[in-house]
């Protein structure tokens, strides 16, 4: 048994044991750890088989101090025990993200977390060079969340083989597949053979490396566990195979603090799966994820019932005929959970209606949704000579929105600590009351182009800044008395930040 | 008795009689005509008192040929009779507008009518100079419908006295009224005295002159009969006074072919009036309007029940938190009547959220709503040194949308005659099947910025044009076979017009 004598708070304690490699260790063996420390007692954590006779149990400690544990396994004649010290969280480590103030998020250490996400469905399964490009782009700090899939993706612009597969087997031969027939491309024959009881540990290890790379960049890994874009049969497994997969995913990834569970992308397109199936997967995750990471499920046409107690927040794809912006409030009122509109069309110029909005419109939707008390997700789909589209592959960003979204993120992160209160208004207002009877009032004007605005507040001094959300400028207008008029340029996409001074 | 021996089809036959001027002729006398001609028999039309002992009965003949009539009146000892010839409609005279194809409009002669409207609430009650400016702007052909009020308007930017009042009396003294107190400005005192039983015929005669001026320009007069922006008490009359007013309006204006009845602007802000009141007014109009002009009623917060049979089409103000564009389809499905979104915010730069969208956004909303099978209304509210804002006063237009709306109107009017069919699609499509198995397909891309689009039609030749709805250009792409790809500039606000050739 090997493990570290010291682990950072919200870091990963990994306990490694040797065990049998013969037979099918994935189905014939089991391993479990039980952990105890200050504030945590009897925390049971299932381990997993990592290939080559190696078994692992991973645990994320929630508190500082002395922890002890014991390991039981099908192949161990007796329980093994150990202990380790949990040191304070290092710089940039705020713990896992939780729901806060009903509609919002905060890290476990209390720092507010304002999601400004992106989607690169299978960036981690591209060539090494493209993966490096992706991480280099992400290092620029545009986003603090990224959605991506555990399974490879088969879809338009996504025909090449992934860098690895999650199972032992051989993929379908794609000779003759093209843009016209890929939708109905059969996986029943053409060399498509997989053992859904034998995982390929290298595939999952690589995802873990990616999760850690993202963690270093301060980015949450919103893992899409199932999706329908498939030519190999991963979306058509039997219930016992599905359950084996969900357990394996949870047992491997739960200890990484920056993981979120996105149960599916477009759950309603996974025609084999019933709501009962999704509820069974939820049971597996709720019972086995010792960190209780955030959980949601993403739709195509039909929203999942987000009132289910296992769902921590709504992860919504916009409905085709309804603007996501305007629905944000209604969904908030309906579900009383954070609203993350993780797909609101992508910035780009492909011929699909979901993949061709401008950077300006992307930025507008982000601001509108955020100011209405929801959160939004970015994606990018520009035609590319090698079909490398950020939305699926990562690579380089080509659009105009990322730096504007980083600007938005900065504005949000500048909001002072304290009780958070978003208040929907005719002109969307995000008002946050702070200690000492001071507050910050952030008002996004969006498509409104007033040449002036009038304000009337209670007695006091007010510092006014005019923000151009598109040109990314902040103009200091000065300090005003309780009643005042602010001149504005009469352009779209302006915001006003008013700080009541102490 | 005086009248013309000859009237144009859908023109006005006006029969003028002398009668008593003493007492109160508005309430104490009545006059009625009964008309007969080819296809019309026993059409009863109430007349009205026009002051100075003059009584009038106005009739709009629907057919060509010989008409006869008789006049009865409270002051006539015996019925008077007459006859006249109805000649063919003159150039530009297509008759009144009717509902066509469930969701659309056509003139009575069968010519399609595609509303591209504007709103100038009380343009006809401004100075003569401003009225002339308004008519000069309207003569440029931007719009084919205008909404305006019979009563004067009291509201922000609308403090000065109108050029005339609908009743005999004296207006409230506005000394001391300002932007802050005008909302609760009392009309109970300060010289506000009106006789709600004695109309000022000059006020109504002037409106008739304006209706005729608009008619010459091919513009429909969408008359707003009641509204809540009032400091004189015209929105707080008693039921018998209301009924007298509705009868007077209908009896005076019905014979003008280009009149539409907009029962109210923001009906739900007329707090005195109940739904039963509106239904009673509807009964008056339905029973007395011998032309059966189009009828609707405009909302603030709450839509009127547009399923009422007297309502010919929906005249909707956008709901604050819901985009009018996306609701067009839902309202169509719900009411199965034409949807006219007559207020969707105004192009301008005032500080009210409803009065500060860009010309680009105005144009986009028009196209989107139109391509989804509805119709839209323009308005303009730019800050002006003399507070002359198009939305209320007319005057000069300052915005960027009017010439784009004229361009849209032209595109619509170029659609060939024949069965009309709008088909909602992901990318909005307006497809119109024509005789000879040809058709025109008009597709608006709005916020979508594809760099190409792929088409696959049945065997045939297709003429493709790419329309830039903002820059008002039409690029001829040539003629293509049944499967083809069209390159696009990847900009917003493009449209594609495809004509299947015969």
C-alpha cells in the first residue's frame, strides 16, 4: 500500500495497492476505503482497478488535520490501515464549488464563483498538439469552467478517431462515411467490437491529467458522462454495463475538487434511456460521490425535471424559439436553483443555426443572462481548413467574444464580498448589499441606447462608472449626490456601475 | 339635402342636410340613411351632427353600379330619397383592408397588404408646421399604416396644449406641472371643465382631413379611440358619455376606407373601464360600422382576450420580459388571427426602456416578426430640443430604420400573387407557393452569421438572391440546380430569396 503522508485540504489522497490482474478485475474485484478526520467520520469511498494489477482509492479531505483510514478489498485477507496529515489549501485552491444563495455558486472556502464557461466536447481526445493549444488558450483566463465528454464524439466535423477509447475493443471502420450518411451510420458491423466490461484505464488516466491541468488554471471540469453522438455503441449499452461505467467514473474522478457532473449532453436524444435509467445513475452518483459534486443534466428539446432533489443546478440548452435571456427569470422562479444556460448558440460561421452567432451577440447574451441572475456558456464554431472547431476540439480561439467574457468575469469578480442579491428589473440590475450600508449596483443596458439615465437614491455619495461591455472600457464619471443624471453615449451594450460609498 | 351624383367604389358618399341647431343636437336629434345597390341591400348607416345646424350621413359603397338611399331623421317630417352612381375605384384605391389567409391581410380588391406601420400618437394635434413635416416624411413611403389617437395626449414629452379638443370646454391650467408631478396631476380643478355631451366638430373634421391625407399616401389610419394618457378627464367619462363618443366616432369615420379601429392604447391602464365596458363599445362598433373595419385593442401589461369574435387581429405591445419576436408564433397558434406587434420598443435615445433601441434592432425585430408570419410597428423617440418626438408628435424622422423598413416593405410587395403560406422554421422561412409549380422562398437569417448554406430541392432551376437587409442590397447569385451551396458573408441581418423558376 502506497499513499502520501501529507495532502493538501481539498487535494487528492490516493491510496495504491497491488492486487490480482487475472480474470476481469473490473467486475470480479472490489476495493473500498473508509476515512475519518476532523469533521469527517466514516466516509466510505469506493476504489477502482487501474490496470496492471493496480487498485486505487482516492479521497478528497474537506478539513485540515489528522486523518486515518482503512482499506478493505475483495482480494485483501485483512483490512489495511493508514493515516495522513491534511495541510492548509495552497494558493488558488478554494475547494469544490457549491450552490450558494439559492441561485449562485461559491467555492467551499466561501469565495464567490461566477461561472463563465465554455464547451469543447472532446478536446482531451485530440492530438497532443491541439490539446496543448487548447490549454494555452484556456491559460489566458477567458473561462473558469469547461464542459467536455468522457466518451469520444461522432458527429458532423467529428469523424476522425479519438486519441483513445474508454473500453478494450476495436472501433468501427469509417470508410465511406460522410457528411450525408453519418447520422444513420451503422455501428452494428464494420469491425465495431467492444468489451463493455473492460475499461481502458489509460483513457481515464488521461482525462484525470486533463482535470488536473484545468485545476491548475482555476477551471472547473464539467464532465459530460453520457451523450448521443456515437458510432461505437457507448450510448446503447445494457443497464448493468451503464451502471459499471457510472461507478467507474465516479470512483475515479470524485476526488478531484474541480469536477462537476453533467449527466448527459442532450439527454433526450439518448433514445435508449428512460427517466428511470437517469434516476438510477443519479442514485449511483449520489451514493458514491463522497465529495457531492455539483450535478445537472443538459437537454436538447425537452428540459429534464430540474426539480428532482439530486439536481443541484439547471444546465440548460436554449429552446430554439425562445430566447434564453428572457427565460432566465422564469426558470429561476420555477426551479429555485442556479440557472446555467450552457448552450445558447456558438460564435461562428458554420451553416447550422446553433453555430453561427456573432461575438457581439454571444457577449450580449452572457451579460443579459448574468444580470438576470443566471449564468451562461460559451462555444465557438468557425469553419476551419482542418475541421478543428473549438466547440468540439479546442485548438485556437478565433472569435471576438472570449476577451469580452474575460472582461465580464473580471467585473463580476470585482463585486465585493458579502450578501449577494440579484434583482431583476426592467433594465436588469444586479445589486449587492454590503456591510456598512454600502452597495454596488451593476446595471446592464444591453440593446437599450439611452443618451442619459436619471437616478434617485437615499441620502449619500455615489461613485458612478460607465462600462462599455463591448469595447471593454470603464469610464469614471465621478461622485454624485443622491439625485443625479448620467450622460451616456446612446450606444448598445453599455453598463453602469454605481457604488454607494461608506 | 346635398350629395354627389357620382362616387368612386370604396369612396365616401356624404349626404348633407340642414336641421335644428338649437338645444343639444348631439343628444336630442338623430339621422339615419338606408342604402341599396348591387350586392348591398338595406344597409343602415347612422349620421351625425356636424355643428351649425348641419347633419351628415356618410356611406362607403362596396360595389360599382346604381345605388339608391333614403334618409330619416328626428327633425325630418318625411323620408328623403336619392340615388347615385358608383364608378370604378380610382388608381391606388384597393378598398378597405381585410383579414386574409387567417394570419394576413389583403385589400378588398384582393391585393395583398403587408402592414409596415408606425405610431405618432397625436401628430394631427400638433402645429400646422409639424403636421406638414409629418406628412412629408410619410410621403417617402416608409410605412403603410399609422396609429394615432382621437383624444389629445398628456404624458412625458406631451405637456403642451393640443391644436384642438374633442369637446366644448376649457382645459386644465398646467402652471406648475412638470416631469415629476405630471403622473398624478389632478384634473379635478384648475379650470378643467368639459361638456361631454357637446362635441367640437372641428376637432373631428380635422381628423377626417388627416385620414384623407393618409389615404392619398396609401396609408391606413389605425385610430386609437381611447387611451389613458389624460389630464382632462376624457378617460374617466360616464358610460352614457362613452357610448355617445363611440357612436359619434363610428358615425363620422366609418365611411373612410383606410380606417382601422384600435379600441385603446394600453387598455389595461384605463382603470375605470371594465371588460364589460370594452365589450359594450365593441357592440356599438360592430352594430354601427357599416364597413366592418378591422378591430383590435392594444395592451400594456395584460393582453386583451383576442379570442373574442369581434377582434379581427391582435394588436400587441411586447411583454417586457419576453421578446416579441419569439412570441409571434405562440400568439399565432393561440389566437389564429393576424398578429400585429404594434409596439416593440422605439428607435431612439430617451431614458425609458421602451424608447431606446437602435435602428438596427428595430429593423431586425421587423424582419424576424414578419418572417415568423406576424407584422410589426415602428416608432421613434430621439431626444429633441423642442421635445418633438416622432412617436407622439410626428415631425422629422431621425433614425436609421425607416429606409430599411421601406426596403422590407418593397421585398414583401414583390412577393408574387397567389396562395400565401408562411412556414415557421428554425431559420425563419416565408414560402409562397405560386401557380405553375413555381414558388418564392424568403429566408431571414437575423442574428445567424453562416458563411455558407446548403440547399436541396426537388428537380428544377432555382434563382438565388442574397439580400443584405441592413445595407439594403440584393446580390444576384445566379441560377442553380436542385442541390447547391450558397456562400454568404458571415454577417448578421442577411436574407436569402430563392425563386423556383417555371
